[in-house]
C-alpha cells in the first residue's frame, strides 16, 4: 500500500506496515507509485491510452505483489502487507479482464 499514504502521513503508514529504516526509500517508492498513477490517468484520452494504462497497471501491480509474496514469508515486511497482496491481486484481475483498446472482454464479446 504505497502511493500517497506514506507521503501524506508516514506515521500511520508505519503503524500498519511496520517502521522503515530508510524513510527516503519509502518516500521514493510512494512518489514512483504516484507517478505511475498519474501516467495512467494521462494516457487514457489518446487512442493508445487504455493499452498503455493497462501495461503500467499490470506491471506495477505484479511488481508490488511479488514484493509482498517474497518478503512477508522472509519476515522482512509485516504480514499486514498480505492485505496489499490481496489488493494487487484484485488490480491484476481487473487489468487482465480489460481489453487493451478499452472496456472489458465481456463487453467486447457482447458486441459481436
């Protein structure tokens, strides 16, 4: 669970997900996630926008899921990060159901 939360209120973020030794790294990660989200929003209006937003979304969610699934069992991050893993799994599922040209696969099948 990154993005704006550690940038806006690091103390509550660390209360849930554990204290961080490198605050600069937590802030950098948050800023990168905000940048990815803004890139997705900016990509949406153009003809290739939905496909670009989908690639950014899938890549981001897969990366965050991998971090959660590797480092929770190793004890490097708190088990509460498995909540984030569930959120990322939801995003991955949503992005995979979407069609690169926009909309969902179900909506596209209904148009045939």
